[in-house]
């Protein structure tokens, strides 16, 4: 019976994960099919200073060549209605907010208005998440 319950649990979790992912994807549309490959980028001077389209993620960062354009799935979790956080994650959220604001400024300097707008939207969302976890 334990094996049966474990199998049911795994499929239930997978079904719920796929439902949440599909819901989040429906908000941003399909992934582009003609994505160029990212050339190697020197990050020795700091990843935020590279001439790439950048995203700060909870576990690292993403660098994309300008020809690739913005990733439609960058920071998808933070915008997903199923995303929840609490005060234990305030440090990560705050660091991510600082980086997103820096990346917005960098994108504006480079004339990448759509990219700057994407980062500003993330800053706004992070402000909401931080405020909600502060009040919880």
C-alpha cells in the first residue's frame, strides 16, 4: 500500500506542478522557437555589468545574448498566482529586488526599453511580495 500511495502522491504533485506551470505560461504566451544560442560571456568583471540581457534568479542568474531577446519565462515563478513566500525568504527577495533595480537601470542605459520594463515589473512584484511577507 505504501508504494501505491507514494505513486499517487508523485502523480498528484506532478499534476499540480504542471497545472501551475501552464497557468503561468498562459499569462506570457508561447516560448519563441527561433532562439539563437548564447555565446560564452566573460563574467569576471561581474555578471551585472555584461552586455547581455540578464535576469537575477533565486539560485543564480541568466545571461542571454541581445539577439536572443528577453526570456519569456524569466522570473515566471514570482509572477505565478501559486507562488507563496514568507519572512524566511526576505533576504533572497530583497537581494533579488536590488539586482532587478540595477538591471533595469542597465537596460535603460543600453536603450533596451522592453527589458527595463520587464525588470521594473519584477521590482513592483517583489515589493508586493516583500510587503505581504512583512505583514504576515
